[in-house]
C-alpha cells in the first residue's frame, strides 16, 4: 500500500489571479493499493464512484500508460471542500501520483503537471500542490509552465475558513467579462511588486502591492463578514488579507506565527475557523506502508 499526503493550496494571493499559488501544511492523505474492484472509503457515498476526482486522475494516467487497474483508496480529508483551498487539485494530484507510483514512475513531474492541469482547467493550484512552495504559472500553447519563488522566512500564513461553501462556478460567474485598462495595468504592476516583496521581505511594499482589481471586488460580495474580518486582521498588523482561491476562505500574511489568536470573531455573522500555517516546500509525500 502507498500513502500520499498532498498539501492544501491557496491561489491568486490577491493580485495574482489564476497565476500565483502557495502550498500550505494542511493535508489530504490517501491510502492506495491495487484491488479487484474500485473501492473508495472515507468520503460520502456520492463520492464513492468512478467520477471521484482522485479516480478520474488515476484513470487518466493509466490510460496514458496503456494500462488498466482497479484500486482501493481511503481518503482522509483535512482540506475543506469548496472553500478555496485546493481540495480538487489535491484529489487530481494524488490520483495521478498514485497511478504513476503503482506503474513504476514512468511519467515525470512535468507530465503529471500537464495531465492534472488539463483536468483542473488552470495550473495555479495544481502547480503548488505538485511542486510545493510559492509558484507562478502560465499556459503557453496549451501547455502549463511554473516557477517556484522563494518567500522570506519571516512571513507566516493564516487561513480563515467559514462555515459556508462557494462553488468555483459561482465565483467565476460574478466576474465581469471585460475590465478597464487601468485596472489591468494596476494588477500587472502589483503582481510584480508582490512577488518581489514576498521574496525580499519588504513589508511596506507587500501591503501596498496587494490591491486586486480583477476578482476580489466582485467575489467579496459572496463572502459575508469579508470587510469586517479584513479590518480586524489589518488592525492586528496583517500585511495582506485576501480571498483564498475563489473563496469562501481567506488568507492572511503576517509575521506572527500565532496570528489567529489575535483575531476576535465574536461579532461576525458566520462561524470562522482560523488556522496558522507554514508553507509546504516539497512535492507531495509518498511512502510505502503496511496495509492498514
């Protein structure tokens, strides 16, 4: 049996819409072995089918390798679903890696990246889930590329997870079909300065640069408490407060490893869970274990 741990991911980081992503040390864990039939445990019955995203990615890799396998998989979910923390990317990456591992690792990570990006539809979460760390990704001639970017050691990350979901489709549908030129230019300049600030440890520039004009002004309307929670976090010396992915979770960057303890959520309309995180810096953790 193999055990695979894939990290949660937070995409966009404000101004890096569909470009930036970061891997965080919250994990889904998958226990996988070959089986005479498909068996999925640890998830609701509606997800115990061949349409489970893990199985979809597993089968996609097997098809590329011209093999067919049935599997037993047990999924331990610590990444919340439909909260903007990369739960689907985790499933795709884990399924693809499981198939590759059970077939003697015939594909390299770039090939896995391409398969998972095709399934997910965009590379930002996939890149950070697969390669770890802080990543910037692009598509060129339908092929994904990504680069890892070093983040200054002083920066800490806190995810703020509400008790409600937002589907990716709903979050996409609130976005406009076109943008003013000045808003596009603002984001282009801001993404460059955000990356440099995170790398250099430039607190002032980090605070200035993260002023998104592309998705947050529209998506924040789907997140009750957004403005109240943002003000609370900035009041307590957060450098940035952004929507994580497409929401409903949010992400704070600060220099306090216990930042969550400062935040008062008693006056919010929803229940929020705050988790202080570190960056997951490596590829997913894969190990062979005794069958459990």
